[in-house]
């Protein structure tokens, strides 16, 4: 993150939003890569490489000896396209014993992206590779269309172009659209809906570059792992991609956390574009204590009815006010043929059918968040009231009808908030959420510290991807679950509360948890 002579060391960490230029400072001879909010950094010993979309015949001088490598030099004479560039870098690293990591925005920060040698920044590879249709309307009558896109494209740009050029949509997306399309699959990013899986379940193909610079095209099929290994034994650097049709391998790669190779491109199964009609309502939930707390039965009739709440989630302020009630806001949406109720500009002066001031882009900034946090720190005991006010902003009187991505996304990545989330079987929602609320209140009573952020609960259909937090097989009991829920909480609450006050009861809170998940905007 810096060093002892870096005069911007602490400023970079806490005031990135005020001084964007800090991100370019390193005070060393090595280039520095910062993640999406500037709080984490990687300083490779060799270089940070940004593949280009054109054909190259020479690598940067910082990659010492790569241009003199006989195999790579031969490939360079013919010209290397983007996947060829990735393959050459991996080949070079394999020959010299270097480690290579690929990274997008770093929205789901993980030490898997930290490397001492070579870091590949994929954000220049940001185009849709599938040919455009003659007319956007050509796709509107199809059941589905498979779209191949380079892994470095941002999600919000991808979904907008899918709509405007191809007339297509994803079945589901997360509320934070600032990640790359490869990143959301690798980390099992999810939205919220009883009938939809994570975004990884919408993927049907990968174009990978693996160790030794071998290119692989992976899709579902009946090939075994042994058969795939046999194919790879005979693969050669510089040759065409090896086709692997193996569901077993696919389940490992789909949520690979970057460990299964560099994803050059990814293929999503898309459906015709649709609008969503969304209702947001504030409710009060009784808080009798964690032992008697029940919330699932209140919302279950809505989220299990596809005609009523196909897209469903809810926020809850963990601090009871008045003392025996929690303020919550639920969001339920359904597909509709109705036309948009507003232009989608998300201005707070929108009239009937608008989203309200919570969706104004100028409100969703780090500067405003920093100011709000500074003001709240002056009177921490009033933070529960501020949180209640924030929850109220998620409610609007009239239904909101817009394109699916305008409804499901809260931000395009212009606000940086760190949270942590846990994925558990849906039938354990009441007990787990009660535990989290009790932890929040215990910590507040003991240290007089509160979180400005509410707890966010989302529901998804389970899958069979090996490393997915939403995998249907519970590792503790071995039982299979059809649905799970994610409980997303402020990062400081999880880190500090578990460290300071819940150590004796920690196993009780998480005993039935399927898997702790470092999801979007998360660092534990």
C-alpha cells in the first residue's frame, strides 16, 4: 500500500475519494496496481501487463528476455492477437518459474490476485466478440442466444450493449455492476431471486489460457477429467485452442477464483430483453430477541410466487427503534410488458414512477459517503436513526418500471463500500439473521459503535459448482438444499465483533453456515 517514505500513505487509504491523483503515486521504481477503491495494492517485481486488442510483434522492454525466447519470438513474427499475448506471457512465466495473476477491477478483493512477479490487467480486453445481428429485433423472438465477450469488459457496459445492440439480457445480475464479466463468474456474484441462480450459472463457455501458454475452449460435455488431461498432454504452444467438453472440469472453472487459468473470453447464455416492475416497501419487524426472531414466514409468500416477487431481497436495520421493532425495506419485482415509468436518469425530482433521490448518481459517491460518515462519528448514538432514514429511501410509493438492469443494479461502481456476506441454507435464515442482529447490538452496547449500513439479505437457487458458496450440498451435514440465502453485513461489524465479543459463541453463529464468502466489495 505504500512505504515509509510515501507522504500519501495514510491519505491514500482514507481519502482516495478526495485525491484521485494519489492512486498514481508509488515512490518506487515499480509500477503499482490499485484495486477498485485504492485500499489494496499489488507491486509486482517484474511488471504489470495490459494486453492490447490489436496484433503486436514485440512486448514491452520491462519483460526482460521475453522477446529473445525462441518460441515466443517465432510467434511474435507472425503477430500475436490478445489470446496469443496472454499465452506468450504464460509461456514465458512457465519457462522462467514466474508467477502470473490476472485481475479486473479488484471488486472482490482476494490475495489470489496478489503476485510477486507478473500481473495482467485485463481491462483493455473489453469487447463483445459475437457478431452483431442484422437487426436488434432478430433476437427478441428467440429462446436464448449465447454471447461471447472478452473477460475485461465491465458488467454495466456489457448489459447496456446487450440491450441496445443485441436486444438481449442476462437472467440475473448483482446490484453492483462495477466488476468485470469474468470476475462476476469467477467469484459467483449473485443477484436475488428464488428462481434464479448466481451469475456463474448463466455461463456456458470459457476461452482460457492455462499453464505453459496452452489455449483451451471449455464447455459442458461428457468428457472425463482423464480424457481432458490426455488432450492437454499433446497440446503445443502456438497451436489453436484445445476443445474440452467436460461438465466436471466446467464445474471447477466456473467459480475458479482465478486459479484455473486466465479467462480471455466468457460466453453467457442470454435471453430476450425484458422490463421489471418493482415495488419497494418499508415495514416494521418485531424483535423479541434472537431466540424467538422470525422473518422468513413474513416474506416467503412473496418470493416464492414468480408472478409476484421473482426478484426479491430486503434490507434491515439491526438496531431496534423503537426498542422492540426493526425497520426493514423489501424489494420485490416481476417481469412485465409495461413500458418504463421514467427515463431512467434517476433524478430525485422524478415524479410518479421514479426511483427517488437514493438513485441519483451524484449521491452515490465516495465524497458524500465520507462526509456522512464524518458527521455520524460526531454523534454515534444517533446512527440507528440515520440508518432508518437510509432504509426509508429504498421505498417509493408507486411501482418502478424500467429495463431489467436499471432495476437490479444499485450502482455502476462509483461508490466503494466494503461488506462481508455469508451463504447459508434458506431454512436457516431466521436463526442466522437473528445471530447477526444480536452481534450488532452487543457490539454497539459494549463499544458504542454502530454501522451506517443496514444488513442486506438475498435469496438464490443453489448450484453444483464446486467452489460456489451457493453449492447445494451442505459440507457439514451432507444434505442437499434447493435454495440458499446470503446475509451481507458491514465489514467492520463482522471483523471487529467476531474478534472482540463473539469468540466463545462463534461456532454457534456459523455452525450451519455452508461457506463464508468474500463476495463483491468484500475483504475479510
